[in-house]
């Protein structure tokens, strides 16, 4: 065949594309399990960060996660444990947040810490430039925040991106999401001098007004469906599944745990 002909050029280009495509596909399939493992470990690291837990040098994230996360399950807006074959770890919060509150699948992670059992729930919302998300750990009174971690996809460095820094996250430690009269109030994220009365608040990120407002809305929208679940914790009631079988709160839980003192989060590079 004439190597100078158009037919030769076309055949050569097609074969080259096919070969490269096959090689890339093989490489992708070979690396996919490792990619999924890395994604899972990053998520586990974020969950643990909300409870002030981070791996030591040489310590495996998976090992630390398995050691401290003693149980995980899904509840509904009535506070009932849902019999669902789906792993709570695999729930896509970007999808769930778009559903009506009474239709959402709500993951819960029970975390054993040196300060007792904590209950961690995911939050998801929108910042200025893209999605923001996080995990909030609660004391067993179902009200007081033990710790929080927030992440983002594309917020501005030095401004909105500061939500993932300990200086912002540490403000949430010890805050209550219910008012003294029992009403759900969540946490306000406000500018200095705009602190509200009658509800918990933290100071917004300087220069990151829209992102800070996104965090406030994210917390309210994501935590509100858990009201019944949190109330059950506060009352010391069993977590009951929606078909009537009992799933008790772990042994030793009394529902009247004292509010924890604020602890400093170690910087997380996630």
C-alpha cells in the first residue's frame, strides 16, 4: 500500500486510536480498585476528623476507621432505623439533599472516642463556586456538637476555602443545635457584630460571605431531617427500625452526657 496515500493515513490513524484506547482502558481497569480505595480512605479520614481523630505516622486510615467506627446505619426523618441493603458509606448525599426530608436516607456513624460515644452525620450543600460538604459529630445528648469537618470543591483560597481550616471548624465545638425550649435552631454563621440572640452561632469566614452563608444553609438543610433521631438520643430511647425490630442504643448510653469541653482539631490535609 502506498504510504503516501490518504487511505494509508486514515487506516494508520484509526489503528493508532484503537490501540491507544485499548491500552488506556486496560490501565484504567487495573488502577480502578486503587482509585476507589483512595476515595474511600479520603472519606473515612474526613469522618474521623469530625471526631478529632487522625492517623499517626504509619497508621492505616482503614484500621483507625474500623477501630473507632463501631456501627453505621441509615435512619429516616422519623428517627427510625431503615432496613436498607445499601451501605451507609455509599449514600450519595448530593442526591439525597435534593429529596424531600421525609424521603431521604440519612446515614449515621457511631464513633467510639476517649470522650465516649459520638454520633456522626454527613452534611452537604453549595458554596460560591461549587459543592461543599462535611461531617458533624454530636455528643450522645443529640444536641451538642463534639467536632466538625468541612470540605469544598472549588472555593477561593484564602477566602471561602478557609472553611476547611481548624480555625473555622473549631468554633462549632460545644455549640447546641436546639434552643433551650427544644426548638431546632441549627447554627448561625454570622459576621462579627451580627451575633444573634437565642441560638448558637459561629463567626463567618472573613471575605467568604457567600461560602459562609452556604455553610449555614447546609447545616440547617442537612441536620433538620435528623431532628427525630437526635430527640430519641436526648430521651435515651431505642433506635427502632421501621418494621418494628429493636435496635438499641449501645450499652452504657444514658442520654444525659455532659457537654464536652472544646478540643482542638489537628490540621487535616484532605
